C-alpha cells in the first residue's frame, strides 16, 4: 500500500527530471558554418579566355588555381547531416548522426572571441578521430581550417589560414605529403579585382600570377625559384 501511495509522487519526480534533462540537452545557440567566401579563388576572365585558346602556360596557370580551389570543396563538410541529434554543451553543442556504418559528431562552440568546429568520424575499422576542424574570429577578421588524414592518425593533411583587413584578403593553403615537399598556395585579393596567387614547393616559388583592376595580368614560372623559365601576360579580352 505504501508503494501505491508514493507512486504518483515518484511519477511526478520522474517527469520533472525528464523535462529538465530534455531542456538541458537542447542547444541554446544556432549552428552556423564557417565563412567560405574566399576559399574559392576567382580565376580572372582574361586568363580563362587565353587558356581556352590553348595557350599552354595560361592553361597551367588556370590549372594551378583550380587545384587550390579544392580547398573550397571542404566547405560543404561543415553542413550538418540529416536527422542529427543535438546535445548542449557549456558553450555550444555536439551534433551527432550516422550514415551507413559511419558515425559523425560535429562539436560547435561559441567562445568569447571566436567560433570553433570539430568534425569527428568513427568507422567500423577506425575508432573515433578528427577529420576536420576550424576556427573563426567573431569579428570576421580571420580564421583557419584543418583537414586531417582519413587514416585516423590525427595527421594534418591540409590547412587553410585567412585574414581579412578592410577589403584585403590574404590566405595561405598548405597541402602536406609524406613523400614530397609541401605544396603551398599564397593568395591575395585586394577587393578591387586585383590580386595575386603564388605556388611554392617547399620553400621554392614555382609560380606567380598577378592580375590588375583593368582585367590585365601576368604569370611567371620557375624551376629553382629564382630564374624564370617562362613569363607571359594577358589582356582583359584574353590576348
């Protein structure tokens, strides 16, 4: 009889605890993805036109910029999966979901001066590991991404660091390799249709491409980083 007497009270306590628990796991923030506006480098129209005419070095110049634009493809990876579960943290949330036999966790934090993202994977063969991470200053003046090797060793395979000062954007992209020198791309966008793009293999500058506000530009290629092996120019119409 005593058990029956206290059952309504116990039920009420369980309901209150369950309600509090559900409230605590609901994120108080709204998820957002990192800024990716500048991860995609706009290829100058005149250079593209010249490349379409089979000018070999213009083709190479366009190809180099296109290779760097692989970085922009990672922007979509920051999008949450469908049917994700959200659990609140002290400064953000952890979103988790599965696709087939792969588990995913996106940890999103809102700190005093920046946002952070960490995307973890877990497969049938590899324990949970970080595949992607990013930080971005709240004032929009800079950020970075890191892409890790998919072997689960937490080895950085590529990274992208950017700053925005006024309308001037500067970025560095590194693609790492265990068997060859690091490929580094250095990008400047002046915010007025002018800018530059450089390619380094290790410490050796191999390519420099510069474009101007009037649509003209030039490219420079080197084997040793000092002596030009080829230089060329283009006009706004691709000549």
